[in-house]
């Protein structure tokens, strides 16, 4: 059960912004038995890096993200952001959750404007920021609507806009584009990459779409099934800016193939794992 | 109070050229809606009719159990004597003040104990012990502390309202959607604003239950309040009428109470619907 | 022989001493009765229970009797069993030495009861009207805290609340001498139908009360023990006021005066059931025959 | 009654070889948890101490406002006389029966009116009118209908409990998660089983609020019940003591009430936690 | 606004199982203004057909599915299933919602067993059906867990198993594999196709993944943005059984390309639409 974490190669330049040190997170099962969801995971993210977390369903991606966000306290190990150990959530780390989690009593505009308002911005300034982001996610027409009147994909787009509104140093995104159609997704991906290039944001991005991971990331961290561990830290050496055309190149396809194989192995394990239960 | 299986999508307004089947279904839906509304209107008259029949059958002593007509007569007399307005105003003032103070303090304490384990530990057991003590049992003590002022009477009402609202707020706060709290936290909502921005709104459906229950409770405690040296008030009048065997007036008093609370509750329900606009 | 069953609705207080003693000393059984007792905190509720059919025999003061009589209820007043003066306890601070000093004071009474009639009579005697004072309606047990809190200057009520007040507040209060202003009576009332159907039960019941009266007179110390135990008082609290209660089974001037005064007050103040225009003919509700058959000397009243 | 921001993930049990920082944080969390528990234990003693101080300062008349020590003395006397057990048993029986009947009927009616617009229209207005009428105001009528049986006393308690539980169930049913109802429907859950399978469980948090509020209310109405021809009962004893100005015993009675309800509520909270096991 | 629906080519063989006739569904906006989400949509599905609905985010796919499921009453038009006009939901139409919507108080096993239980099966029989399906979705190890302890993808897999447990004539699936990683997704797709071949199930499947649509469907219905209309009814003439290898063929790529272009047009419109609001 206890294995040494795979050594993480540090790339040149930039300070370490997120340092996940030997983190184990466990949950209690019915019987009181402690089952680890994330097992001794260590990795580092440098300032301005774009990291994708890839792994089979239920491997602990969301749990790990929650630990960085400050919502779960590691059972063992610790997460250091900048120079401080994470003890709770903060506006320096914007989060797009796997569920939209919009405030049901606020309009789309008010949801997006919430962060800037809390940061002390005036109603007008916060509104302007919100409008800009809402336009970016293509929902200007629904700015005044309440969340429950939106479709699943629209809600998720609002959640993305909301997380961006604070211009956080770090963006933690949990399958943000999972509910979007191919084209909307491409638009959103390009929008995110533009924003990331403009601002000096560090991004930790959970996805189950291999193309997306390879297209967006500087490094793809592939997680194993069962108690999640990082089995591979794959540097994506494709030149930027990348566009949808990038996906046609041979290097892209090679990287994609590599990820796919890794994932397939892990998923296979996950499925086989169910039979010895 | 709508049937919960009503779909969110709308029936058409105005009569376009609608396909036959859809229109038929919609017509029948509208019809059943009308029936339900009509039922709501006849509910109380129906009850009165049954009452009248029982009373007229004279199974029970009509002096102890008067017919609605007799009650109406007594009520008319009460109103024309001018005493009704006086009594109603006196009672309403007490209830309104007590209710307001009790619910504001109740929501406040509920947020405090619901959010903080420290305050929950400190105040929870105390509140739980005091909660069941009926105001009527300590009228004497209230008189001792407050004298015969209106303050004492209002305190008795506050007592009943407070514990009801406190409990439901406390429980509501503990049921707050943690996902929304997390979303607010990551957006940098400071701890003290978390309450106003998320906790309060998220617990609102529970608080509304407490507030509406407390409308009834406030009238329960009004009895105790008006036992304590009142000069006017609906219960004061009911009590006198009871002593004098004016059962018509007793029932008229109870009916007045029911009516006032009914109106209060209707207003409340309407307000609650606006308050909890997001469903 | 088989005991006759009856249900007594009783106000549990020293004013019910005779029924309490009769029950405790087995005097009902001696007369061949099996009495089951329900306790109330007011005679009004006891009478309502009898009118509603929940019990057969009520102990009650005159106020509920006049209300029921004026409402045309077929009740039968078969005997009085106790009377006692209503008293006024005043705060020393208020300096009420005479009736006239009552002017401008805050006085507590209990609306609709003998205490209110007493208060009306008291003011009449003092040459005052209700406008010269501030009257406050309170239950007897709430008068003491109100006096202690300084919300009232005096209160008009019956024992043991006067004694309680003197005990609690000691030198801060004084008793105003109002002997003879108004006596509260405590009585036995049944329904007329019941009387007609069960004359022997009523008769035996009254006989038991007469026996109780004799026993109480003969054994005052034990009577105090029995009564205080039943009502949950301490004997030493009951002893000083024991002589205030006059236990006497009979129908006499006390009862008739109280009924008339109370009925008149109801008329004067409109505190009467609907549709009443005059003092009722108490001859209709007074049923002295059972008692007269037992002991004619105990019926001493004359109507009009 | 835990602080809502407690994370779902667990702190370790037993002492493994833990990294320093995590362990320190967990230690401090455990410490604050202990403090909160301790606060819960001292809450009531603290209250008693303040009371004792006020009483000993003799700001108010000690006969009217006895010190806790005096109350304890009276309580001891009550217990040793054997009357306490009799009174407590009599009251508990009434409250338990009334509470049980009232809540079962209340939940039933709440499900009915919450689910069906027809019954909501028919019964809603009636219940709203009757809800505020305090049992104490119609003790006479209850005696008239029920005589002096325990049935009448229980009815008075049922009255208070019923309306409280009905209202919260009714409101809870209207807040039922429509998504879950749809899921159950598409799985072929018949209409009559929908209630047991989804609606009841989904409304449970609201019903629990009503049930816990009703614990307090049942004691409110117990007063009225024991006004009417009782032989034993805590309020019966309190009333007698009040008439005899035995304030020590009055307070002991109120304390007994508080204690009983506190225990009931604790049991309830534990049960509710099991009942709403899924969070 | 009012356009004739694109004529739907009926393919030979099989009876019509789902007949969507000129359906319009509208929602009320704040102002009381009625906004159509689905505008005069007509199409037919034959018994045993596998239909994919493809369209940009917010175009009305879920709303349309809800109408077939019986949760939304059309403002105009009607949905006929078999020979009856749909007036409400029923166990003949199993639904996988966009959100998992599991019963939070039931274990995974009890959630899946709910349908069979309601159909009158014994506890043991229902349990056996549930266990089989749970194994199919790879969650045997979590059979006793409560839904809130599962990851997003695991919850969605339970929802799929639950909808299948009743062996419904018609399966309505709203982005069922949206939250799954590539490999788990492939496993699930293959499982679904196997089931579909075994049973005589008609499937209406909402997805935003074009590859998935082309891989699975007999026909792909492409919806337009704005008020949803069907702009294209694309027959997928790839031979069955199809596997992951099918995606490599030229015909697959051509169909994929066609869909992508259509979607791109529609999404573009949707985004441009926001600017004239
Ligand atoms: N509150 C909880 N209680 C118990 N177990 C939990 C809890 N939350 C998560 N788990 C378990 O932890 C494991 C990892 O869950 P997590 O949500 O991190 O997965 P994930 O990688 O995000 O999966 P997906 O891609 O499906 O969202 C799962 O096996 C899940 O059952
Ligand atoms: N209850 C509602 N009230 C008002 N408008 C609604 C409601 N439900 C849906 N809508 C609107 O109807 C339109 C279609 O929504 P629907 O959920 O069907 O989209 P969708 O195609 O499923 O999108 P996605 O792929 O993002 O899930 C959206 O514009 C949405 O805003
Ligand atoms: Mg996840
Ligand atoms: Mg959708």
C-alpha cells in the first residue's frame, strides 16, 4: 500500500507556487474503516504553470483539488501555497467546482460580481467586471436570469466566470468544460488560454478529456486508480500559442497516445479492482 | 400551496390556434385548479355549517356550546360596543411587538449558536431547558420583575416566539448547503459576511417555518400576558366572558383570534414567497 | 350494602374543607356513598364541569352560581358550606389607614368574582366611585408579586392570599379593617335533573358534610392537618387563618346576600349572560328541601 | 451542534508518525473541541450561579424569588414525599401520548395538504384559523366533550402538537426536491408510494424542526390539560404551590419540566441524527 | 420565428415508438415574457433506434428530453409514445438526468434496486439485478456506500445503472457519460451498445461529444441554438457492431466533420446571439 511517490521533475524558472507534500486524505467508510482517497501524493507547481490532472473516475482528483483549495485537511502531509501552509480557502485560489454551486438567490450577474464585491469593489466596478466575463462565456442574454432557469452547461459557464472575476493567483478547475458541447468548449478553452497568457495565473485543471489536457497543459499529471497516486508527470513540449490546429500535429498525437495508454491501464485496474471487493 | 407535481413550463395565455389534445389537457388542469380554489373558499363556511348543525341538534348544552349564529350575534354586540377595536388594538400591539422582538433575537441567536460550537455549547443547554417552560407558569415572576407594565406582557410573548424561532434557525443553519459556503469562501467572503451572504439565505426556508409556527405560539402566550393585569385585550375579554358565562362572546373572541392570525399568516405566506424567490 | 356512586368536582383549597374532611375521614362511606373527587383550581370550572355533565356535584362560590342562574341553567343550589370575609391588604408605603385613603390608589381585584363585588361595595362604603381609583384585574396569586413590585397599592382577595402577603412582605404591608363588607360563600350545587333522579345521594352527601362540620369543630387541630395535607399547605401556614373560614352547612342570609349582591353587580356592570333584564328569581335555583329534611334549623333564609 | 465548517475528512486516530504541522493543527482543533464540550457542561451551572448571586443579593423578595438552594430543598422534599414520581409519571404519560398522537396525525395531514391542492384548499384555511387558539381558552369545551377523562387532557396536548407538526410538514413537503420526485416517477414509483419513498424522507429535516418545536409546545399545553380536574401532574403541583405561595416548589416544578424536556430533546437530537443519516 | 420543421426522413422497418409532433416549450422570463426553449420540433424515432441529440449548450436538449419523459407539458404540440400521448412520466421510459439525482438516503445498491422493487420484484431479485448492473458500471466496491461519498463520475454511473434496472422500452439519457474519463467512458459506451443490442431498447441520447454521437447513433439530430430547432437529421450509415476502432475509419471522420461544421455554425450563432441582447 505504501509506495514512494514518483519523483517529480522540476522545470527551470519560476518560483514554486503550489507545493503538495506527501499528502494523504482518507474518508471513513460505514464500518469506521479509513479508506484513503489520495495516497501520499507530492508534486510542485511553478508560478504561471498550467497543470492538468488526468485520471480515472473516482481516483481522487476532486479530493486533491479540495486539499489545495483548503476545503480538506490532509490526514498526513501538507499543501503549501506560496510560502504558507494551506489551512483554509481564500480568494487567492479561485475554484470552479465539479458542480456549478451558484448562489440560487442571485442573478447570473450578481453571482459573478460576488467576488469583486467581497474584495471591496464598488457595485458599478464589480458589475462591469461581471458583464465582461459574462460576455466572455457567452451568456450576456441571461445576465439577469436566476441560476435555476439555466441549462447545465450555462450554469457551469457562470461558475467559470465567477471564479475568474477575482483575478486569482491560482485557478483550481474541476472538469469546468465537462458539460459543454465541442464548439462552446473550444471557445471557452481559447478564452481561458488567452486569459492565462494575459494574467500571471497558475492553473490546476482537472479533466477527463485527454485532448483537452494535452492541448492546454504545460504538464499533465496522470493519477492512478484506487487510492489516487501520481503515476506520471508528463511534460507537454508543444509550442504556444496553441490552437485547435495544434491537435492535428504528430507530437500532439504522440502525447495523446501516451496519456491514453496510461489512463487505460489505470482504468483497467480500477475496474478489476471492483471484482476483488 | 400548489400541488408539487405542477410542471415548471407554462400553459398558454390567450387562445391561440392550439392542437386539440394539448388544449384539452390544459383545460382540465385549469378546471381542477379552479375547483381547488373554490374548495379553499368554502372550507371555512363548510366548517361553520357543520358546527351550526351540531349546535342546533342540541346534543350539547347551547350555553356551553353556542351556535355560530349566536356567536355572530355576540360578536356584533362586541363590535358595536366599541370594545372590540380597543381589545383588538391592545392585543395586536402586544403580539406585534413581542413577535418582532422575539423573532429578531431568535434569528440572531440561532445564527450564533448554529455557526459557533462555542455559543452552541454555552447557550444551547440553557435554551433547551428554558424552552418548554410555559409563560403562564411564571406570570408571577414576570410581574415581580416587570411590574404590571406592557413590558412584562411583551416579554411573555417574546419568550414563546424566541425559542421557536431560535430552534428552527439553529437547525436551519446546520443544514446550510456546504457547497455554497465553500463557494463563498473561495470567493473571499469574510467570515462575518458569510452569514448575511449565504447562511441566512440558505437557512431561510427553515427560518420561515419557525416564524410561521411562532405566529401561533405568540397567541398561546398572549393568554398568559393578558392574565397579568390587563385592561383590554382579546383574551382579557374572553376571560371575563368566561366568568360571566357569555359563551357567545368567548367564541367570538376565539374566532377573532383565529381571523387575526389567519390574516397574519396569509400576509406571511405571501411575504415568504417573495423572500424565498429562488425556490 | 352497595355504596352509591357520585362524582364530586371540587376546588382544592381550604374553603372546601368539609368535602375534603368528609372524604379523608371516610364520612361519605359511612353515609353509604362512594364519592370520586376531581380537583380544580377554581369553583367556576367545577360548576362548568357539572353543567357539562362531567361530574355530579360541584363546590363553587356565588359568582359562578349567579352566572349560571342568569343564563337559565337548571342548577340546584342545595347548601352553603363555608363563608369567609374578603379582605384588603395594603402597602405600608401607600398609607391607607381608612376607607377614604383608598382615593387615587391602585387596587387589584379579580374580575367577575366575589372580589370584584367586594371592591364595589368597599368603594361605595368609602364614598368613592370606580373613577376615583385605578382598578387592576389580577388573579389572586399574582397580586402579591404585583404589590411587591410596587405596581399596586392594595389588593382585595380571599385567604390564603392575604396571609401569604403578610408572610412574604411582613412590615411592608398592613391589613385594612373591612370586616362585614362582603363575605364570599362556598356552596354545593348539583343539576336539577340529578337532584330529581338521585335525591338520596344528595341527602346522604349533605349528611356527610354535616358530620364533617361536627368533626371539624371537635377536632380543629386534626382538621388543619387533614386540610393542609390535601391542599399542599404547611399546617403552620393554615393555622393562623383557620378561624377566618366559617364552616357551616346551611342556607341563610349570608348565602342569599351574596347571591343577590353578586347578581345586582352583574346587572349594574353588564357582566351577565346575554338576554338578562333583572335579578333572577333565586327561588328557582334554591333547593333547600334535602337539607331541611336533615336538619330544618339549617335553613334560615327568606327571599325578599 | 457542531460548527458547520468542520471538514468531512477525518483527523487520524492513534499516534502514527505524523508530520509536525498537520499534527499541531489537529491538536489545536481537538483542544477547541474539548473547550466547547466543557462550555456545554458548565452552561447550566453557570446560570444557576448567577441566579444564586442575584437571589442572595436580596434585591428581590426571597419568598417570591427563591435561591436555587431553596428550590433544591423544596425539590428534595417533593421527591422524598413520593409525590414527585406520581406527578412526573402522570404528566409524562399525558405528554407522551398527546405528543405521539399529535405528531403522527400532524405528519399525516402535512403530507396530505402538502401534496394535494384539494386537501390543502379544504383543510389549510381551517387549520390556519384554529392553529392560534390556545388550548387554555377552551378547556371548558374539552371537558364538555370529553368529560374529565384523560382523553380530554391528551386532546389538549394533541392540539398544540398537531398544528406545529402539521405546519412544518406541510411546508417541508412543498420544499421537496423535485429532481428526486422526477427520478422516482420515472422509475415507476406509484403515486401512493411516492410519499413514503421520497417525499417523507426529503421533507424530514423540516419535519424534525416541527417535532422538536412541538416538544416545547406539548409542555405549554400541558398547563391547560392539568387545569382540568387532575389528581397529579407537574403543573397540577405547580398550581397548588402557586396558590399556597410555595415559590420554592413552583420553581422546582419548572426545573423538573426543563429537565424532562431537555432529556427528551437530547434523545430526539440523537434520533434525528440517525434518522437523517445521509446529511 | 415560425418556420416549417425540417422534414424528417423515415427509415424503413420498425414501428414509430416516439413521435414528437410540432412541440413548442416556453418558459417565463422575469418580465413575464414567454421565451421558447424548444420551437416547433418534430421528429420520429422507430422502435429499437439509437438517436443522438447534438446541439450547443442551452439549445433545449434537456427540455426536449423532459417533454418525452413526461416532465414538461408542451406549450404547443404533443409527444406520442407508442400509441399514447405523453401526459406524465412512467417506468417504460428510463431517464438518466443531467445531474445524477440519486436518492441521498439510499445506498448505491438500494438506488439501483429501487426501480425493480417498485415493479414488484422481491428484495432478492431486485438486489441481484442491481448487483449485476453495479458491476457493469464498475462500482461493486462501492455498492454499500451512500451517494454523497461518491465522486461525480461514480454518481453518474450509479444513475445509469438505476435507469437500466427497469429494462425500459425507451431510454432517455442526458449527457450520461459527460463526467467520465476517456477509458471509463469507452467501457460504458461498449456496455450500453451491448445492452441495446440484447434488449429491444429505443434510446434517445443527448451528448455534446460528436465522436460519441457518431459512434453510437443510428441517426444524429443536430439542434440549432436559440430556441432549439432540429436543423439536421443525419443518418449514420456505419456498420455495426461498432468499436473504438470504428472511429479510425474515413466514413466516421467524414460524418464527424459534418457534425462539427453544423455545430460550429450553430454555436457561432448562439454566441453572436448574445450580443444583440
Ligand atoms: N465525503 C466522502 N466520504 C467518503 N468517501 C468519499 C467522500 N468524498 C469522496 N470520497 C471517495 O474518495 C474517492 C475519490 O473521490 P473524488 O471525488 O476525489 O474522485 P474524482 O477523481 O474527482 O472522480 P470523478 O472524475 O468521478 O469526479 C472516491 O472513491 C470517493 O468514493
Ligand atoms: N425552469 C426554467 N425557467 C426558465 N428558463 C429555463 C428553465 N429551464 C430551462 N430554461 C431555458 O431553456 C433553455 C434550454 O435549456 P436546456 O436545459 O434544455 O438546455 P440544454 O440544451 O440541455 O443545454 P446544456 O447542454 O447546457 O445542458 C435555456 O436557455 C434555459 O435558460
Ligand atoms: Mg471529481
Ligand atoms: Mg441539458
